[in-house]
C-alpha cells in the first residue's frame, strides 16, 4: 500500500515538473520573438531616417549623391553616403548622423544596402522590384542574405 502511494506521488511530481518545464520554455522563447521585432523596428527607423535624409539632399542639391555620370541605377556605398550627408548643408542628415540616430550598421552588425536613381527617372530599378523614389535602402535582415528587399530583408519601400 505504501509503495502504491509513493508511485502515485511520483507521477504527480513528474507531471508537475513537466508543466513547469513547459512554462519555462514558453517564457524563455517569448523574449526572443520580441527581440527580433525590436531589431526589425530599429532597422525600420534607421532606414526611414536615412532615406529621408538622402531625399532632402537630392531635393536641395538638385542631383543624386555619389553619382558622377548618368547611367543605370546602381548601388552606392552606405558609409560614404552617410559621411556625405553628415558633412553637407543638410540639417536633417547632419542632425541624424551626428546624434548617431543613423548607425553605421543594422541591428545585426551588417551595413545597410543603398541603391540610387542614377538616370534621373525618379525611380530605382532593382532586379526584382521597382521603387518609385530616388533612393532605395534596406537591411538584409536576420538571415544575412541580400535578397534585394525580399525575404526577411527590411526595405524602405
């Protein structure tokens, strides 16, 4: 009789431990999803700010930055463009970059991708998309693969 009582308590203990383990797993993985959403949101803010600063530069200067000759739309170096925006008479670009609102890398430590409208038609033609603005900015996202604004990339458009 005593052995049966011990076995019953043994199963109750195992069931309680299983429930506690399940709760721990659920609580442990919840912040991971929130952290990804936070990183995505961080990247969206920087991308939007950088896009806006670049558009202000284009409107005020009358030409696209870092493009010396007309031709097909092309990628430009994010870090060079970031420095150009900080050093010109672009109050928005200077304020955002000097306050480190526009970081050098995305939340995953990778440089943002930027394509510029080099032929002046008011849009950027990417291999898989047409962006109806003079600049397209994106982060390659969590997986680190440059999918040109598709997949888990975080685009400005």
